[in-house]
């Protein structure tokens, strides 16, 4: 028996292995296997099984599988098919897409040890390093770390592959299985077949009071009690419980337990709103989606609803319909910060049927949630981008909330977009996909306009809410003349004061963390810059450092100019920390909180801030884009955007779309209930079509402008784009190879006949990051298969021309961030 295995490595080919007879009854497609690759052990997943031997001349050289660690498969056939599609569409090695669907610890081979091969004698000279290794391994198998500790010779690691090749030693693998990661807990309970009289207890009390105390506690509880909790609650040692066991009074019951993610603690405060009555638009949306679910018919819906229009309730009722049909649902949200509120609503409706998956969980919590899903113990999964790989067996509904968000795009290989992967997963599973947004991506909007997606509209706010009125403040008239910096405008300050007097809440957006992005010399113009990147260092006042937001380099803030010695340096630009200080000065009695990645590094801190804001323990919340998405706080009646222009000038063809979506989303946090909401947008460009579209709450106006501009130059969604980013520590090397690739493509790949063209090459927007110089070019074309084939040709040619291992090529299909 032979198997084709996808190795969890960045290699393109699938490798064939022989299955030993003793393992043949346990092998399946989707099984995790430990396999030899060159002189080491790696993890792979079985792609296919066949009994026919390969060609005779190579069959004898085929290596055997070493181990099958698990009793069950780790990836089902639908997920395998999805990962193969990701590998093909996003032009990445299959092993890197497969490993996205497997928990982290299962990607490890476990412990690799070396043992002597008894069949082959050692003919090396006594005292030589190979002889020493052989002699040490005679006692017992050892791993590399243990070998180095015993022999204390730096050459041990280099000698191991040679001894393996000579057949003098062999590899023994101790893989980690799924069951080994299951958390075990011991329960304690009284034995029913043995009782103690009151007289015996009084005698026993004098000899062993702690044992009596523990015994009486268990008698009073009348149930099994976790050993760890018993020890903590009664203040006794484990020896006391062991003594009770020896006396035959208690028995210890080992069992598997689940680690409960802390995020579930925040579900208690959410009301159960199962009696919500849908309006006519919501009813129509629920019916359309439910009909498709009932028919097990693949269909993609774009649920286009204004902020506060009740999209979440549509999600909940269609999830209920999927449950009634015996199907499972998957709900994706764009940010970890959104999961507590989303889980609260799901948990209030579906209780223990809900599981959560995101990177904020510990490895143990994430594994337990994955195991619950895989074993079919939950029917609803909520999570961020990576949750698209949840091992659901009966998937009937996939929902992508805020589908326009760029956080659904993966930043490392495989650079997949979870929205597009969600549509494909629904297609593979004959499921329904719902893409929800108040500001749809232009790709989704065009698909809905062309009937590729089915458009559903929600045009009215629910819960008596109305769209907020939007006021534009021209910062050219409000700028602090002494510093040239935008400040809190008089209009915004007055409106904040009004909210404080009425016990209402305010959200303020400034999409830049830190205190100030630039520290500059007023005499010569010298700027404090990162030594590793072509960018300025951001000043963070709370620890007095300047930091690079690209490579995380930091240093104490310089007190004088590094060129001319002038002191002090001038701070230019405004971040969340600076605005927080300004707010404290203007509103000393208000409760003010800041929310950005500097504050929310721990997984509980962000949840805590949002919980306090929901309980109105915070009057003013200031933050970056993470406060703009999906939050629903009834008492928020004012939103302020301190500088709407941040992002508009970034050289990215999507920058205007990103800014429009961000501002529309944050504006939608205001006035979501009976109280009217207001939005104040401060800008230097009040006549810009993005600002005009936002002021009139007019998505279609923005889309008309933007799509017309995109069509003229042939950018997505009218063409597909694949970006090629190259980087090296040597700028000449990377520049030479990028021009070489572009010339090769134009000369050899029939671009014009295939309706394709190349943009570039050009330096990256940030020319140097982490000490590496970066250049880029992009390929545009209409046909997916054609443009992907050309991209693969370019990739193959790169590897034939690559001059050093430090030269890297990054391929990004459907890019969101320009390199």
C-alpha cells in the first residue's frame, strides 16, 4: 500500500510513501503521519491511498511512514478540498494551506530521538566523534539536546546526518497525539459501600482532624468534587485525600475536562432577546436565506444594510433555521475585540451549542474548542479569519460579518482572503454564504449588481433609531496656528460637553496610535528614524520611547538633534495618546479610556474596556479603527472623527475605499436607539467625494465615483491583480532581479495575447523594512486561470534566477495592502 502525502513544509510537490503492514488498517485520507524527509522527520497529511506500486525503478527507494499518531483523521475531505483550492488560487505550497486547518501542536513531530542500529557494527576509530555518539546511544535512545549535553562537542549536530546515512543509527519518533493534549482532571467522591458511625468520627477527629474535615465536606456536598478545587477550598494537601483513599473512604475518578475560554465570562450581562419582532425588510431577508438553507442549495447573499439595521438579528434567525434543518453554522467577525459582544448574543440564544475560535485563546483553550467542533458537540462557531477552517461536519450556513474589512486578508503565506474562502467553502459544502456589511467591498457590490450574488437590502434602522446627522468641520479654519496641528474643534468640544451633561457617551476616532509619529529638529529638519526601516519612529509618551511600528525597534526618546545638537525636538502629528492627554485637560471630570493595540495587548484588556463602556463606566472612548467596527452601545449619541484625511493620501488604489468604509462604520456607532445621534468629521478636504458621500449617507454615490476611476485604469474589480514583492539585504540584488522578472514576463509570457499587463517595477512604499530592501511589480488580467498560470511561470523563473537564499519573492493574489 502506498500513500501520497502533503508535507507541512513550503514545498510544491506531494511525496509518496510506503505504508508498513502493521499501519495499513489505521491509514485514511486525512490521517496525520510522521514521515522521513531527507535526514529529518516531518508531519504530513495523507492526500490519497493507492495499492499500485510506482515505477519499478523507484519503488524500491520509497521510504516508509514512521507513525500514525492519532486514531482519527485530523482533516475531513471538504476541508482538504478547500485547502487544495487555496493552494491553487493563492499560488502557495499545499502544505502551508493544509497546516492552517490543523491546531499548532499537531504540526509538530513530537520528540525525535536517535538509537543505534543493531544490524550494523561501528567501524569508526575509538575516540572519534562518530564512535563516541555510537557508544553513548548504546545505553538508551537520546534526543539531540541530550546527546550534546553528554558528549559536549559542537560537531554532534553535523555528524548525525552522516551516521543516519551510513545506517549506524536510526530515528525513533515519539509523536504527540490528540489524546495527549486533552486536559485531565481528577474527581473525588465518597464510596457508597463504606460508611462511618458518629462515634467513629469523634474518635477519628482527635487523630486526623484534616481527614475528618475533608470527609464531612464531601458528605455534605453529596457529589463528586474536583480534586484541585477540594484542596484549595478546604486548605488541605493531596496527602489527606490519598489517606482517605487508602482507608477506602473515597475513590478518585480521572476524567477529561474542557478549558473554558475567558471570553465566555462576558456573556452573562447580555439580555436574552429572543422575542425581537422583525420588520418587513428583515423578514424578507430571513425568508430568502432560510429557503436556500432548507433546499441545501449553494447560494451567496450580500446583505447590504445600513448601520443599526438589524443584520445581526437576521444572522441569528437564519442560524436557528440551519439548526432546525440539522445543519451547523459558522460566523466570522473581523476583529477579536468584536467576539465578546457577538458571543454574548449567540450564547444568549444557543447556549452550549456555541464555540469560539481566535488567536486570543490560549493553545489549550483553542485546542478544546477545536475538539468540541470536530466531535460534533457544537453547532455554531464564531471566530475571526482563521475560524474559516473550523472542522464542522454538517456545515449549512457561513456568515461573514463586516465582509468589507481588510483584516479578513491574511498577511503571511498563504495570503488568503477569508471572505472569498468562505464563499468557496460554502460551495464545496452545498451551503449558504451570507456576506453582511453597511459598506460592502466594491468587489461584492459589483458581484451583486451582476447577479453573481443575490442582493438583500436593509434600508432602515431598527429599535426606533435613525441615521445620525453628520457635521463637517473644515480643519483649515480650526487648526492650532502655533503648532500646525489639528485639534479638537470648538464644535466638537461643545458637543462632547452636551453629552457629558446629559449622561450620554462619546466615541472619538483617530486612526494612529502612539503620541506623535514624528520627532523633528526645528533647526535642520533631522527626523528620528528607524535604523532598520525607511520610516520615522513614533513617540510613545507612557514609557518615554520612540518605536518603529514596522519592526518593533525602540529606543529612549532623543533629547537633542542627532545632526546639529539642537534641543528640544519638535513633535509633529497626533496619535491616540496625545488626544487622550488633550481630553483630560478639557474634560477633567469625565471618565476617559483609550483603546488601541498598545492598550489591548493582553486578551482580557480589550474585553474589559468594552465591558466598562457598555456599563457606562466610561464617558469618552478614544481609539483607532478597532472601535469603529460592529459595536452596539445604545447610550452613544456622539461620534467624532478627529482627522478624516488619514489614509486618503496613501499610494494604494484601495485607500479611498478603506477611508470611506472606516468613517461610515464609526459614524454608525452613534444614535442606534431612540436618542438621536450626531457625527462630527474634522477634515482638511471637505469637498472630497469621500467626505461628500459620507455626509449624505450615500454608499451608491461613493461607489459610482470610485468604480468609474477604477474602470479607467483597469484596477480591480474590473481586472484581477497579483502583486509580486521582492526583498533582499542587498538593494542592487533585489533591483536587478525585479527588472529581470519584468523583462522576462514581457518577452516570454504573451501578456498582450492573454489580455494581461504589468505595472512597475517600482520601490515599495516603505523601501526598507527590518533591514531588507523591497521592490514590487503587479500583474493585471481578467481570466483567473490565465493570470494564475502566468504568475506560476514567473515564480518558477524566479527560482532559476535566484542568486542567494536571502532573496525572497512574495506573491499576493488579490492584494489589499500595496507592498
